[in-house]
C-alpha cells in the first residue's frame, strides 16, 4: 500500500480493518497493515491522523483477547506486549477469521527463527556508506606504538577469529613465539584468551598485556607450553626479572577464592612459575 513507508526488501502480507484501543484517544478506527518488517496502523476518521508504527522485532508477546461469546465493546481481538513497555490492544470483527489471520501472521514474522524465517535485516541488506568492519584498523595504532619491532610481532593467526572469538583479528605477541606456540597456550587459557600485548612504553619497552586466567583448577594443574610462553614474554621485556600479574576477577565467593589461592600457589611456590608475581585487584 502506498500509504505505508517501505524499506528495501519490505513486502506487505495482509491488512485488516481494526479498532485500536488507544490509551490517549480511546477507540480509534483504522486499518492495520502487517509487512515482513512492521505493524502499521493508520486511522481513517481522525484529524490529525493517528499513526502507529511498530517494528515486529519490538513485539514480545501476542495474545488473543475475548472469545466467541464476548459481547462487550471492543472485547474481541489481540493484546500485544512490546519490549519498549508499550501494550497495544486491537479489537477486530468476529466474523471472517480476521483475528486468527493476523495472530498467525504476526506470530510467524515477529518470531522468525521459531518458524524457519529469515530476520528482516538479512532480507533488507541495507547498504551503508562506510564498511563497519573497517571502522577500526589496528595496524596504524600498532605502528604508532612502534610495533612490530625486534621483540614483538603482529600475527594473523586470529584473522578469522578461529583462535579466540573474543579477541581482535590482529594480535601482537613475542617475536620468539610461533603461531604453533600460541595454539598450545590457548588450550590452557579460559576462552582461549592467550596473553597478548595491549600497550608498550615508548622508552623502556615495558608492556601491558591482557589474558584470561590459566586453567590451573583446584588442583593446581600445570602446562609447560604456558610456562614457556610467559618466560618468552619476560625475556621480550628485557629489563625485568619478574612478571607482575594482576588478577582483576571478583573474589566474592568461595569458589573464586579457591581458584585465586590456587593461582597464587602456582605462581608463587612452584619453580616453573618462579618468574611470576600475582596481585589481586
């Protein structure tokens, strides 16, 4: 219908005469249009015209109101609860299966995954002037910090997020650590978040790195590849004899405390982590 604003890929599915029970204007007679993107109501007897434009993705719940024996005014129709706190009520005629048709169509298209339908975003395929994947380019930032250099290199091992799906596609790691080393370390780190460089001091070359905790568990398990990798990191810093590891996880429950104590024991008491010092923030 020409009265409905359309997005690329948006198509009309049905339209019915309804009465919108408006919380501000009372009963509003209009025509309700349903597309694969929105629910759109336009009043037919009011000036100014009442417009209701609701993306189907905003709908949280659809319920039938009233039954065949309902006799009260505007007591038969649909109640729609939205995620933006709106509650919409539409009264429909009992004859002609108008309610059933709209209920079934809205249920399918407001919850497309449950009905093997595509999200509208993939039908719409909106074109943007700028490629959102290229908004941030890490290489200029690394170069600003003087990277790569003789001690640190850029690796593309996570280019397709296969190593760690919560890390950037480009990572800075010690020059002497191979990509195979990184894969071995990843299996011993929560969510595969290996230690990677975030910042390097422009003069003394000290670095700040980020990682998740090693999976030492309650029993204080060890991993030689992880131990060796931390030694490589320490050697890349050059001017330090020990790494300081800051544990930023909350320690509000017994399990967290036990794991923290286990980490403290592993880092502080074992020869294989003797070059580490753990501090809890």
